[in-house]
């Protein structure tokens, strides 16, 4: 198996993540999608309220 490198820019990542996010703000408050990108590695994560403290958000 060979490793492939994909040249991707942050605008492409941002557009992809935006397409995954719920449109409805009420749903987005319960579960949302975010990302971090350091120029080499992309991490996708969920953003949701903590089960025992709904006012606080966590990234999973």
C-alpha cells in the first residue's frame, strides 16, 4: 500500500465542514461540527453540550 499526499487548502476544508453543519440553530446548539488545521493535519470534531453541564460545550 502506498501513501498518497493530497494538496488541500483551508478554504476547501472550511467549505466541507460547513456542508456538514446543521442549518437549524436549535440543532446546531445540540450538535455541531468543527475543525482544526495546522497546515498539514486536519482534525474534525463534534461540538456538543456536556451531559452534566449543558451550558458548557465540549469538543469530541
